[in-house]
C-alpha cells in the first residue's frame, strides 16, 4: 500500500500510511488574519481516517522559506500516529 514520505527542509521526515480501507493526507494552507494587525499563520496538517478514528501525525511549525516535499512510496517503515480520536461519520 502507498505511503507518504514528507520531508521538511531536507531534514525532518514524516512517514505515514494506513490500511488500504483508510485515507491519509497532507494539507498545507495559509490562513489570513482578521485585520491588518493580524499576520495570519501557516497551517500544516498530516492525518487521516482509520475506521472509526481520526489519526494525526506530529508536524513541525512552518515559516516563510520552508521547503516541503511529498514522495509517494511503497516504504514499509512508517512513523506511529501521534494521536487518535473517535471519528464521527456523516450520515448522508
């Protein structure tokens, strides 16, 4: 099954995967401030859904100039999730 190997500034690696019936993802976004005095922030999230649980991996704080690469791999060596919590299913 595919893994994501996420590298920050060519040094910090985060290796993630979950069973094939689950989902994983990496999200990077800029969230602007509420007014001119609020600079906003960079949000970096690595996580997914594993059955009935929401899963997250620890990520470093990012700033302007940081470099993030994501490699799709068949790597068997992965990092354990740093948190798991009950996931609420949305009824459709």
